[in-house]
């Protein structure tokens, strides 16, 4: 239940942060679009320039995330581009504000919220990526644990729910071995006994050993 709750909280957090980034990015885009138009650039330039600014932030953050997941040491360039893109976005939003402290704060907030929410989103992605290998390691360990339990249960052990065959089945197998002796009087091999009862070869050798010791003599 705890793991399921953690996954639900993680997905909810990513969804909320993603929605916040979308809202802040839209307002920041409109501010930068207005600034580019104000300086006389044509419509297609005004439409693409804000995307190049915020796109640099996204590209730099994604590169840092990829290098972090790969275990590589992040270089200077991604951090530099992230800083330049963040400052440019913030300055462009402030440039279209009313020349008052309140107006500048209001205009700067969408860009600040976009940068902050995107970094929070990248942090959640890193955490989700860190949880995935741990889950796969635990899944790989389960079969190993089952094998270890079977080994501790002894040579009679089977994988699955059943642990050891009953003594009655061993007696039946010993009786079958006695009936199916070879012409020279030798008993069938442990593999042959086990195969006849759908068991492992070790189980067949155990039946032969117990039978030869007289522990299954009542079946004779």
C-alpha cells in the first residue's frame, strides 16, 4: 500500500507541477511576444522568439537530467545555458511591465514560476527514475529468494508451493524401482526414478538412498 500511495502522490505532484508550468509558460510567452512585436519584428519572428528562450531552459534542464541519470558529470555548458535562458526570460517579462515595483513583480512572476515549476518537474522525474531501478532489483531478487528457500529445504525441495513429497510417494517410487530392476539386478538410476514421478533427479537419488538404508522397507 505504501508503494502504491507513493506512486499516486508522485504522479499527482508531476501533474500539478506540469499544469503550473503550462500556465506560467503561456503567460510568459505572451509577455515576450508582446516585447518582440513592440520592437518591430515581423509576426513569425515574434511567434518563435519566445519559444527559443523558454526552449533553451527546457533543453538545458533536460540535458542535465539525462546526464544525471547516466551517472555523468554535468558540464558547464548546460548550466550556463540554463542560467542565460532564465535571466533572459525574466528580463523580457520585466521589460513589458509598467514602470512600477508592483508592475515589475507581476510581470516577472510568470517567468519565475515557469523556471521554478519546470525544475520541480525535473526533480520529480529524477525521483521516479531512481525508484524504477530499485523496483527492478527487488523483482529480480524474488526468484533468487525462492531458489534460496528451496535450497534450504533440502534435496527434496521443489520450487513453488509444495516443499517436499510425502513419504508415501517415496515408498511408491522405491517399490517401482524394485519392480523395474535391470537384468543384472541393478536398480534404475535416480534420474529414471525421478522422471517417472515428475521429480528432480536429486529426489530420485534420495529415494534410492533411503530405500537402500531400509527406511522404505515396508514398501518392499
